[in-house]
C-alpha cells in the first residue's frame, strides 16, 4: 500500500530561457550592442536547457584532479577535467566570451560580450574563470608588441584547443594569471619570486605562487622581482622549442565553491619568461588585466543574483502555504520584489560599465568614469551577492538547503567575486586612490549621476550627501566602505531612474537611498508596486 502521495512540490525549473530579461536586453541596445541580441537569446536558451544544466552540475560534482606524475614516475603536471568542463569551454570560446571582443571592430563589442558572459555564466561559474582571464590578458599583453602580435589572434580565436602543445601550433589559446604569494596576498609588492635576465632577452623565474587559477592554461602573466623592481612576465607552459617550461603544479586548492575550476599552487623552477612592459612597472602593467577581471566579477555577481531570483520566484509561484501560493502572500511578495530590485540594479550597473569599456579608448570622460565606477561597483555588487543568495535560498526553506535544488552551489559561489581580484577593503581603497590620483574620475562620476537629477528626490539628496562626504578627507580611509557604498548605490539609482522601469527605480531609491528599508531583504516600504516589479521579472 502506498504510504504517501507527493503533492505541493514545485515542478522542475528547467528548461528555462535565461535571456528573457528586460533589463539586460534594454541595456544591450542602449549601450550600442543591439546587434548581439539574437546570440544572447541563443545562449540564454542553451544555458537554461536541461542538458547544459547537467553539464554544470556534473563538472562541479566531479571536480578536476591533479596528476603530478605519470605511471612511470615522469613529471607531467596535468589536470584532468570532467568531459562536460570541455563542453562548457567550447561553447564559451565558440561564442567569443574570451578574447574575441579585442579583435571585433564593431561598436559595442565589449557590451555584447558582457551580456553573453552574464547569460552563459548561468550554466557554471567555474569555467568562466579561464574565460575571464583570457579576455583580460590582451590589454596587458599589448605592452609587448612582439608578444601581442604573436599571441593575440590566438587568444581571440573562437576555437577551443585543449592540450599541452607549443602555443603557436594551436588554433586557440587560454590564458591565466599568477600574482599572489603566501606571505603577501593582495600586497603583491611583498612577492619574493625572482626574475633574472638572460643574454637572449628572456628571464629565468624562480619562486612559489600561492593561488593560480586555471593551471591548464597555455600562457600566464606573472609578477616577479627583476633587477629593476617588481615586473610582469609572460610564461607559456610549452616553450617555442617544444620543451615544457618549468611550471610545477604543487597541489589543487580545496575551495568553498567554484569546484569545477582548478586553482593551484605552482612552483617556478628556473622557468623561462618574457618581460611585458618595463622592469619595475609590473603592477601598472598587470593592473590592466586585473581591471578587466574585476568587470567580470561584477558580471558574475549579477548573474548569480539573476539565477537566485528565478529559483526563489519559481518556488514561490508553485508552492502553497496557509491556503495560498507563496507568491500571493504579502510578506513573500515583499521579499522577492526586493530581490528583483537588487538584481536589476546590479544588471544595469554592470552593463553601464561594459558600455564605458567600449567607449574608453576614444572618450576620456568614459575612461575616467570607468576607472572609478568599476572600483565602487566591484566593491558593492560583489558584496551584495552572498546576502542575496542566502535570502533566495531561504525562500525555498529546507528544500533550498538540499543540494538537488542547486541553491547550495549558488550560495557557495556567491562570496568568490568579492574576494577575487581584491577583496572589499582593496576595492574600496582603490576607489579612494582613483579619486586622489585621477580627480577627473570624480568629475566624470558626478557628471554621470547628475544626469538623473530631478528624477527622484531621494537620489538627489544622496548625490548631495556624497559631495559632503568627500569634502572632509581627514578620516577618509576609516570611512572608505561607507563612502564607496553610497557612491555605488547612487550610481545604480541614477541608472535605474534614467533607464529602468519606474516601479523598480522608485523602490530602489526609496529603500536604498531614502532609508525607508530595514536591514534584511523583504523590508520594502508600504505602497511599493510589487505587482509591476514581479511582472517585470516574469513572476
């Protein structure tokens, strides 16, 4: 005899079209990349399919394995991945989510890439790490014209060519980055790795790197102490003569999340490297790569928020409690509407940054805005992701705490973007550094947010508050997070007031800027148009 009947359980969320996102698509056209909408939609359907969701699930369930030696005792330093990792990489590279925008002369190429990165990242966060680093390496590599000419076409190739071979013999390349060491972390000037110049123009690199993601990459940018100071170098895994470079993989990190991606400690045992930029200019050179990966941190956090909203809303729409669907319960409507507002604010901010990236090369004002807006947005949006994921998980109750729901993996991924490429204090202090060293960035910021003046009184008041905060620089480092948080919220509010739906903009400004909000999600003020907000998110 059956002991129970299964009922009041939600149907599977997949398949689902993750490109059906009005805030994303509107920004795609607004920032000059409407020509990419068809490809963004294609990726959204693919990423939300049952097949691809399984790719991501299994690539995380069976994480990469390091093989330091073969069966005979020979050193091989290879990482073995689940086959679905390679399928994920093939799609990402095939759609140009890596270095392709640098070779694309169409207006809006970086914006198009950002929208695709956002949409495809829903499949799996881990493999987006090497994709991001390959995208980011190009502007730094251009400090060495010879190396750029040799490798840039392959870094932008839409061919995923996995395997250990001499880089120029391959149809496409993936790049990585090695900066941090165990004693220094973000303080890269404390690095002890050395670079000794050779008569043939190369350098011999000796040292231990504490955190190198994607060690199976073909090329790496790394920092080392040369005679002229901390410098940036390019190291291939296979040298031009076909021999293996002396990059030894010591172990893979056992991380909180990002399980599908291999992150390692590596040892340079007299490895061969080529100087990128000038001796002593290592930080200045590699920071161009870091800035591009910081943009992807913002995109990745916005992606996670979008996934979280979808899962929470899907559950609430189909689950009944106390005689009604959860989505019809006033308290739950407040929570999910609040999650939607946060998600849309992150989306419009990251797309504005992508647009500034497209225009920065020929528009000094856009370059100045990008310099400061990237730092403050990286700080705030990435900081919000874990709180957002936790609240969305809670909407599913105990069901959300079970691995099968997908929410635990989303939650474990959520802190990474805030840590990667400079944790909270580093990002906040970098914003202050931009204001001090490039005052034109402050002017560009105020020009940007002031375009929304008159659209919302809470926003207008908040813009004025920023001006007051910046007039007193006496304890500015102590107040760094407070100042940068307010600047990020104002930037988001300005984008929503100018370009977002009125219901979203009003709710954001009243709660985040007007103070009519609690500390937790789900404390939007009475009178918020939750129906319109939820309808906009197709809930």
